[in-house]
């Protein structure tokens, strides 16, 4: 389920937006971007993360963007079939922020991103490539496929990352998992 669409890099992209009833268009309002994991979707991420309740309590807007493909995913690293995938994702997030800033009185100094698994990998990519727009980031069980040497933000971005040692999908010690052959990094060394 989504309730918004934009065209970005020639692709129709979707998102689910939550605006609390307390929203006042005369007051600059923070934005939280909450990013789903691989094979998940915006409404599921909304339900799992429970950001809407916090938005009601503290007065911020939450957007749940939707990945691409089937199953839904974020293109966080170059793929031979779609080498410009990461660039398209960065453009999508930049376009989405522009749209929300245009439609709502977003406080551009308080735009935050957080994600789960593949969404955590997307969050890291945002911190590295949109540091001029993203204030701080957080990630849970992030699937970090962007090499750290490729992360060259314009400014340091505050971040908090959580990762369990018993994660069987994105192993704490790195390497492939029982579900993916991807070269996940060793979290303590990352």
C-alpha cells in the first residue's frame, strides 16, 4: 500500500506518507525517512517500525519509500544489469525530499533517514551521497554493500547502527549468508 507517487529517472516511484494530525503548515517540521528491507514494503515497514506513533507524539512527518523490482529492493551497489542503479536511488531520494519540501513545510536542517537490512544499506548510501541533505542516520541489521572507501560525504553524518551477532541473513562476521551470496562486510571491522 502506498499513497504517493513521483517520476524519478524516468521511473514511477511510490511512497507511503504519514502526516500527523498536529501538523501545522506554518511551523518547520522534521522529516523521517524510514526504509524497508529486501522483499518488504512500505506498509509493512510502517507497521513494524511504529514511527507513526512517535510522529504523533513529537510532531514530525514520516515517509516510507518503496524499492523497485520484485521482490522490492534497494539498488545500493552497481549491478551488471543496472550499473546506474545506485545513482537512480540517490536521484529518487533527492526528488522525494524536493517533493515533500515543496508540499509541506519541512525543516531542511532536520531530515533523518533510517532503515532495516537492505534499507540499512540504502541509509548508508544516503549518508555517503546526500550528506548535504540528510541530518543523521540510523540502521538496524544493515546490509552494507557500499565499500567504505566509496563513502565520501561532504560532511560527517551522525549515525547509529545496530546489528545482532546471531543475524543469519546479514552475518555479523561478514561474508555470504544462507540466503545471499553477497559479500557482506565484517561488522566489527566495518
